[in-house]
């Protein structure tokens, strides 16, 4: 059985790359950074913290 965990969108702004993350536990949040690597690091760190603290089902 599949279960929705999160949705991640990457957008290019005028000066920054933008990531929008949506999850049931964390809601919707947005990250901005001048490079893809930096914004991806932000998203990965946030999601890792969220999923490590989530109760196991």
C-alpha cells in the first residue's frame, strides 16, 4: 500500500532557486537559496528531521 509522505516542487525565481515542500506533519513551507545544491540541502535536512521525529506506523 502506498502512502503520501510529501510533495516537493522546485521553481526558479529571479535570483534564487525555490523549493516548496508540503507534508501532513509539517504543512507547506518554502526554502530559497542561490544554488540548487544549497536549496536541496535545506529540503533534505528539514525532511530528515521531520521523518526521524515522526512516530512509526
